[in-house]
């Protein structure tokens, strides 16, 4: 079991053992779910770091990706 203390500003540190087991890196996102009196924390790897270098296509711009995502979302909403 790992422990950490909550500060006056409600901040806490993630114990080194937990960081190591989860493979946490700077920029990763923590997703918090409360279930009764328990908190479940999941790790979402840094999306920018995960995608960097995977897509070397100059036509793959932010605007293009957003438009395509909007189209997919609208299809899902119409179902």
C-alpha cells in the first residue's frame, strides 16, 4: 500500500512505486472515477507524445482531423 498526503490546496504527489508500476510520464492524463467511497484512477498516456511521429502526412492538419471527427460524431448522433 502506498500513501500520500493532501495539501492545503488539495494537491498530492503520486508515490514513486505507483508511478513506476503505471509507467507514468510527464504529460500523461489521470482519469478519476468515484464509485461510492472509492476512487478509481486510470492513466491516459500523453496523446501528443503517443501520436508524435506516427503520421508523417502534411495533408493531415488539425482542421482536417477536426472535420473528420465532427462527421463521425454526427453519424453517431443520427443513429
